[in-house]
C-alpha cells in the first residue's frame, strides 16, 4: 500500500464511523418563523414574470 493509501484508509474509516453515528442526531426540529409579504408595482418589483416566445411566435 502506498503512502496515499496509508493516509486515506484511516480517514475513510473515521468518516464512515462519523457518518453512521451522526445520522441519529436529530429526529425532529420545530421553529416558528414570521414572514411579511407585500405587493409592489412593476417598477418596484423584485421578481418579474414575463411571457416567453417560442420560435413559432407562440406566447408560452
């Protein structure tokens, strides 16, 4: 086994063991969050929806 194999083998073992042990850390998470939603005009909008045209000049 080369020096790379000697280095990677223990790292792979520790990574596998850590993954197997860490999968049961959380069974459920609950949080309350608030959101404010406002309507803006087209000039002030952060998101716009525009019609797309295909090569046959049909609006999608």
